[in-house]
C-alpha cells in the first residue's frame, strides 16, 4: 500500500515536488492551490510554494519532508519537517536544516551549516562550511556564501551574489562582494 500525500502548489516547483513524491513511492492524491481551504483536510502534505512566508503559514499542517533519490544527504544531517531536497543537492556532514526549507536542485550545503526555518536555497547556490542562515532567508541561484558567515533572518541574497562578510540587517544583497540594495525590506 502506497503512502498518501497532497502537494500544495501546482507551479513549476510543485511539479518537481510531485515527481519526487512519486519517485519515493507516494500516491499523490491532489496537486493544487486550494485543497488547504477545504474543511477537514488533514492528510499529509508538502507545501511546494517558493515564497518562504507563505510556507510558514502552514506550520500546523502535517508536513512531509521529501528528499529526491538523486540528492546526496549525509547520514549525520538533521532535516526538519516539511523540507524539500532537490535532485543533485548535496547536504554534508553535521548540517542542520530547519522546518519548511527548500534546498533546490544542485545546491551545496557544506559541513556544519545551520539553515533556519522557512529558508530557500536556490539551484546551484553554495553555502561553504559553518554558514548560518536565519529564518526565512532566500539565497538566489548560483550565489556563494563564504565559510563561517552568518546571515540575519529574512534576508534575500540575489542570484550570483558572493557574500564575504556577515549580514546583520534585513534586506536584499547583490553583487560581488555582496552589498545591500534596500536594507530593511524582505525583498518580496
């Protein structure tokens, strides 16, 4: 008997998550954007929504973590409920990943990193060893965060940015080396 799951989110990311769930032996009973609004919906689900703040709204649902079979996740890694680890993502020794996170296709989370709840690490992004991401951070595609860096909560790191020093203020950071373009804004 297969496990049942509902995938919330029918866009591109939702299709990737649905494919992963099927590969893992789940029976996907719905893939849409409205199931959570119907009364009595309590089956296991995965929130396949890219917006970190929107995913956080579904904290009380029975969230399932999905790790693509082609991902490389060390046995020592701790991953919270409701996370998605995409194909070819690498999560190395002693990393800790909070709940509701997206570790997207081909990203690299090196040893001893700590990823806060509701973060999104985009395709190809690299977090070198001992990086700390606060809650709700979004790291853009192909961004690089140097080892030992701490990023404040709800920061957006732009695509291709290179972060070489701690980020203590919320906002959007771009460039090489990264710099703020609008401090205090979540960038959504």
